[in-house]
């Protein structure tokens, strides 16, 4: 396969994709042309993809259009570009929105997953040549997070894919390519939650409930969940939340309530909404001396965090994280093993299974707060 003479050149594929033409308007099923994978790229037949709140937020606000969203995905390698040695046709893979080149300063540091070569792609293009692999009638269609899984086929850099156990169910483990892994990693890698500690989580979507699961598995004694959706109260118990607060029902500031419940402030506080005002509230809710606040949400507005410097003088800390600190190629296989060994829950996050052509219904469910994860299944 490695020599150019024996390398079989893949051809353009025409397939169905859900294309966003205008911000916030329903996605349209279109026939798109998907280019062959270029050097160090692979083309994936998407088997299933789940809807993440980042897809929803970007779809509501994006000006980079037309675009194919989707970034939590699992599939099967259909073809490989030149120079790809790690994958072959038929491999089962997860596509990931942040890659791991294995050789940049961050990848070799042992301290970071912020790959400098294959980090978050924000221009809607491929990392390698700054072009797209999608087109409609010859006109380019932008990518999203270098994954674009709302398409029957997609092309990703080989550094943004992880080979997985063919026995692992793709329609479940696709959730590990973003939300569930991000929450677990925030609890384990970033905060390093200790046994017997107190935890408060703001926002009980998939990410927040994954933090709860991670904290429970670490032996946290108190896990307080804060949300404005009362329907989350019962659901949250499944993942380890011990106390639920509907912040809309309070007559006093949230930090006061948290401090009273925890005897002075939570050991660990997690912001999982994507609201910088809530990041400040989370910081105010953790303990003086050692309290740590971890922010995971991506804000839609007002990206600056404001906090009185006295909060830091008192010994509190604020940390950020992307993808829970996991290095995708190095770390995701072990998370899949934990799922296969029934050590972590994923199935419980899948509240809806829909066909790919029901994608707009999935967006409606998420916008209305009626789902955790909708998994979209591609036609067989």
C-alpha cells in the first residue's frame, strides 16, 4: 500500500448530507460530492453520529455557511490517503474534533492535549491544505471541527481519528468522541476529584452528568446538581447527583446556598453550561483555601470571565479544559475498555435513537431540553 504504484486512488463519492444554508434554519438533505482523502487523511463511512450542544450553538450563530455540522461520530474507514499506515479499509473508528499528532510540543509534553498541529479547527477547512472535501455542484461546503459527521461519508485527518475495538457498539461509543469523555476527564484528569469530597455541577446536560458520574466513581460524598430544568432532578440521580437545586426557585444567591449545604463551599465546582456569569458563580461557590472551579462550557455570548481578585487571594483556583484533558489516540481506547467492562455508563445518556433524515427533530429536542443525546443512525 505504501508505494505509489500499488496505491489504489479512491474516487469522488456522492452521498446525502444535512447541510446548513442559513443560521438557525432547518438543515436540508442534499446530494454532496465528497473528495477522496488526501495524504494522511481517511474517508469514513459514518455509521452513527450524536448531536452535541456545540452543534446547536454553532448552527444558531454561524456565518460560515453552507456547512456540514456534526462532530460526535463513529464509522468505518472506506478509503485511505497516501502515507496512512495506522488505518486500513474496514477499521472501526471514532472521529474526534481535536487531534493528536504525537510529535508537537504539547503532544510530547505529557501535560497537555492541546495538539499544535491538529487542534480545534475553526475555519471550516481541512488542517492539511486549508481546503474543503465537500462540494455541491462544484461549490465548496464548509466543514465543522474537522469532522462534519452529518454526512453519510466524511474525510478527516488520520490524526483526528481513533481506531476502536470492532466489538464495541458504534452507536454507543460515539458519545465518547466529545461529551461523555469531556465530563469524565474534567472530574478525573483536571480536577482529580478525591474520595469524600463535595462537588457542585452547574448544568446537568450530558457533560454535567458525565462529571457527576466521574465524581461518583471517585467516591465523592456530596454531588450537588444545579439546573433550571426540574425534569433533570430525577434523571440526575442515575449518574450520582445526591442533591438537586433548581436555581429558578431560590430566593437567595446560589453561592450562599452551596456554602450552607457544604459547610463552607464545595471542594470542586464545575461550570457545564457555557455561561461566563455562571463560571463566576461556580467560583464563588467553592471553598476558600483549596476550592477548584473547572469550566467546560463554550459560551455563546460574553466570552470574558469577571471575578473579584479576592476570590483568588483566598486560595481558590479556576481551570479550563478542552475534551477533559484526554489525548484522543492515547486515551480513548482505555475509556472504551471501561465501557465494555461496565465500569462507566454510556447507554443511559442516549435518550433518543433517530434515523439520519430525522435530524431536524433531533435539533428541536435538544433546543427544547428534552434529550441528553440523540443518536442519528445512517441508512444501512
